[in-house]
């Protein structure tokens, strides 16, 4: 059935405009919603295919490596110069997790245009989807990865790591404990960027085993997800509910923050005990020759960078303001080249593209997520939110919970606790995760495996779940 743009303003169908299904079973309710808006099934099928693609991304990369090597062997046998294989490059592109949801968003837009028309598709992409979070992540990642900000963060964290003689295990503990808690003040995406960059330099460069590498990655993702809950403005899933439900920083500290700290410390200690021998062996390795140290950065340059970071965080809901600030920041970098490295935009832009694709898909999944959340008890809501978060951005889960009428206070706690607890299970579970994957994937052969990440994050997810739900 082709639908005209007469219903432009009602796509996607608002949740309160579906037929009343009071007393209906969940399957009956979902079936009724598909009957009322058949495109629901199409959008969710495309979203499901995108999720499957993320799990196959590593396979595409491995196949691309094989094709590239075979192509080069043929060229060497023919005594021709080595050139890239088009098929291999195409598979490399399909193996980039950061482009998956954007690619499938193209399919989704095409499906909307076919099922409705092009005006409906344009309206949805341009007006119905909010791109503030992807834009913010691009800007804050670019700021957090600059040399002055990293110098400041590394200097502060070095003082803590020095308590353990500055060994890799001391850095490991410091970055996985203090680093995620910084996310409550400088935002989770910025904390992820800084922690991932410093973990690469201070830990992954020592070449830990794949098992320890994935365990550390899982810890990082889980700890970042709950480390932003000490305040009401830094974690995306908390931002989605704070204003609607009237939660402020004292509330977050008393109901979530101290539990998050307990969960982070407990998870780190458990993994330290499990990997203590290998961590000790990393500390015993002879350090590689240090690269020449860059010249010291004047304090005033660092303060200007901090001011731009503060401006961006304070105006994180207002793209016109933080993007304008970023343009001024680029001008400042151009004027102080002796204290700067080249601004790295490739990773931030890829992560922004990933998140933009995710919110495009996520905006059409409320028809089935909201009814599930609304029909669960406190315990099952916590478990359900944790599991749903693995396949959707946790900010989407908490946002949809604000649309469920008559949620009790304990149910509100449960859905937010579940959403942040499950934020490390997959790369799509929490907005900062793609940033961490983009920065650290080079330390894993053929990129980061979704199953490897899941295995590494499972224990800390159970630990923080217990801390948040039972304490």
C-alpha cells in the first residue's frame, strides 16, 4: 500500500494515536499496532538487519584481508605494482562498525519513500529526528582528544597512578576507576575519549593477551555507562529523564552515584584478581624507548581549551551554540600551532555518523519498546531495560519510559538502573561506546569482536546490576 504525504505530520504514528488495546495481551497489542501502521514491521526488520550486520562486521574485515592478500599475490606473480582490490576495499567499508547504521538508514529512507513518498521521508529525516546528541559527541570527542586536554587529564591521572609506581597495572586501575567517574562532570563521551586514548598509550601498547584486552574493554564500557550517574547532566540516559521527572544532582548522588562507585570498584577488583598474574607481567616488562616529549604547553593554552570544553558541556542541548564555539576553537588552534597536534576529525565524524544512523532507526522503534516497558514489574523492568539496551541506545530506552503513563518512583529507578547497567554489553548500547571502539579497535586483530566485547562486559554488568538494584 502506498500512502501519500497527507499524513506527513503523523509519521511515525504517535504512541497515543494507536487504537486502545486495554486488556490485550502484548502480542495482540503489537499485532494491532502493525495492522494500524504496517510500516512498523518494515522499519523494525531493517533495524534488526542492521544489528545483525554489526555482529558480522568482523567477518567482513577478515574476508577483506584474505581478498586483499590474494589480489597482491596475483599482482606479484604477474610482476605488477601492488594496488588495492576494489572488492576488498568494499568489504573493508562494510566491516566498519561506525558506518553500519548509516548504511541501513539509507535503506530505511528508501523504504519510507517507497511506502509513503519522498516528502514523508524528507520530513522524518530533517524534522522528526533529533541529531543534537550525535553533533555533541563529534564536537566533544574532537575537543577531548586535543594535546592540551590530554596533557591536563594525563597529568592529573598520573598523580593517582604514581601511588602504584606508575606501572601499567596502576594506570589500568586509575583509568578504569577515576576515568569513568570524570564522565559525571565532563560528560561520558569526553571521559570515554580520554580514557580510551590513555588506555591505549599506558596499557594496550604493552600488548596484553586478547582475553585481558577484551576484559578491559568490557570494564571500560560498563564503567563509563554508570560512571556518569553522579550528576544529572552528563549521562545521555539520565539526561533524557532528568527534566521530566525532576531529578537533580543531589538526587542522582543519593540514589545512583554511590552505588555506581561501589559497582565500579568491585568490578575492577574482581578482574584484577582474575588477571593479577598477567597484569603483574605487564608491569615487569621493560618499557619501550620513549618517544621525544613535546614541548610543555603553557597554562593559559590549557585553560582556553578547558573553557571551550566547559562551554560545550554547558550548552550540550543547543547545537547552534556548541558548534559555533567549536568553530571559534578551530580558529584558536590555528593561531597556536606550536602547542597543538592536528585536530583528529575522522574518528569523531565516524562516531557521529554511527549515532545519527542509530537515532534515525531508533525513532521508529517506540511502537514495540514502550508497550514492553509499560507491562513489566519492577524486577522484570530492570532486566528488560538491561536486555533492550544491548540492542538500542540506552538513552532511547529511558526516553521511551517517560512516555509510559503512571510509572511509580521505583519503576523509574528500575528502568534507568537497567539502562545504565546494560550500557557496556554492545557497541550500540551507550552513545560513548562507538568512540571507545573507534580509538581502541587497532589493538585487536581484525577489529573488535561483538562477542568478545559481550564476554568481557558480562561479569561487570552483573556486578553493577547487583550494586544498582540491590543496594
